[in-house]
C-alpha cells in the first residue's frame, strides 16, 4: 500500500485505495480499516470491492467486531494459526509415536518386520492420527471384533499387543500421559497355545530318510539341526560359523537374533556335532546363507517338500513342528526334567515349557509301574 492514495469514506476508520482487478483490469476499491486496540494502532485490509463484495458499510461492521474482539485482527489470526500448527506438531499421535518407536528400535529384525506389516495393514489407517489419551476401550473392542473375522485369535492378539506396546512406549518415554484405565482396556482374544506337534517313531524314520534323499544336503542339514536341537527358525537363519564352538561343543544363540533378545548357549550333542561338520562352508559368515550369502529369510519350499515326502500331515509346521518334536521326545524319555528342557529350548519362563508336562508325567507313571513290578511281590 506504500505510495497509494488513501481515500476516506463516510465511515470512521474506513478508507480505500484504488487498484487494478487481476482479471478484468478494471479499477476496483480495496478497503482498509484503522483503529486502536490495547493501545496499539491496527491497520489492515478487509476486502476488495468486486472479488470480496466489500462495501464501506461492511468494512465498518468488521472494524467494530475486531475492536470488540468478536473476530480477530489479521495479526491475531496469524498468531493463532501459528500456535495451532505448533500444537499440532507437538501432538504425539499414534503415528508419530510409532515412527519414534521404530527409530529407537534401530536394526530391523524379523520380529520388527512382522510388527511393521501388522501396523501398516491393521492399525495405520484407523489409529495413526489418534493421541493415545483419545483411545477408548470400545475402539479396541471393535478392532478385535473386526480382526477376528479375518485373522486367527493368535494373529489378532499380535495386532492388539502391538497397539498396546505403542501406548506403553509413549508412557515410558514421557510422550503422553497414561490413559485412564477406566477408559482404556485391552481385552485379548483367548488363544489355545497348548498345541504341540510330534512324530511317531515311524514318521521320524521316514523324515530322516526324506532328508537323506534331498538333493540340497546343506538345506537338509538345517532341518536336521532343527530336529536335533529344537532351535527356533530365526536362530537357525541367523546362525554364524563364529557362533559354533566345536572344541567346547557349544552353540551361541546371539541376543540380537533371539526371541528374548538375550544371548544364551546350548550344548552340542554328538548328533549335532556330526550334522554341523557335514555342512559345506561357502563364502558366507552364515551357516545356512541365502542365495547371495546374506542371512536367509525363508525356507518354506524345501521344508514342505521334505515334510510331504516323509508323509507327515499337511498341518505339520515344517520348522516349528521339529522344535515341538524335539521337546516332546525329550520330555517323554523320562531322562530330561522340565527345567533342563526349558533351558535347552531357551524358553523365557517355565510356563512355556509346561505344555510338555503331561509327557513327563506319563514317563513318571511308566517308572512307577516298574516299581510295581519290582516291589509288588509275586503270587
């Protein structure tokens, strides 16, 4: 407005300047108001004659409303808008908390990749703009109900547990206040975790034969090692030659690849020793590397091919089933107590090993029957 001629109107504090319309190129009036508010002189544009349909009367009315505080001045509106943007930026939504959670987790492990997939597929669209304090039990219940229509109870539980973990992370890091437990509760679906898989002696023999007939004997050794040690899928994939101590006969399960994120050691029995010694070492630090020498990420086709060749049921999980077979056979042998089995399986708690207790109990009953024969006397 510098240099433009100010033209007064019949309304106090209202004036205009003449300007060229952007489209019609005609002269139009641009109205301004001038007043004092809180001791400060305010002068600002309120609208153009044609584009905004502004008149002196309308400008005068806007001036009065700005003085009375019914509407903000332009400066007040800008300050409020900036404050709103800053408040929005400072708001810790589920999406922002998730980004921070990923940043602090660092290396993307197999379990974290699974969480990323769960978040993107089942949580992002619905919850990313929520603040954790805005979450309510009814929304968690609806999410659980929707998920159970398309996922198993276990998979549904994983998704709900991830959302709960995000909430707890925000509380732990001081990003949000803890939600009122009366308003937010996570009810998890009931999951039957007692399913175990094992093989009969005939199935076990057929499985060993199928392994011996497999073309890729290095890959077959991964399955042999899974059966001989009960190692988890992730531990097998992450196993490096440096983790194997042939002299002391121990295998190190590194914390970064372990389910509990804790480094542990398991003993190397003779069968395990022989399996590892038969593996051809290639130019890779991994015992069972992928095609390019990096850590393997899948083993489905080979495992299923051996399973089918051995005549095992279709619902026998190729790797997890071998872990259950290892545990079941040791528990039912009567020679391994549950505490030792817990350590061999690197279970985080005795409760996880308890699923094999009935097999150990059966072994005890057989031992007791021997006592009957020995101590019961004769006719």
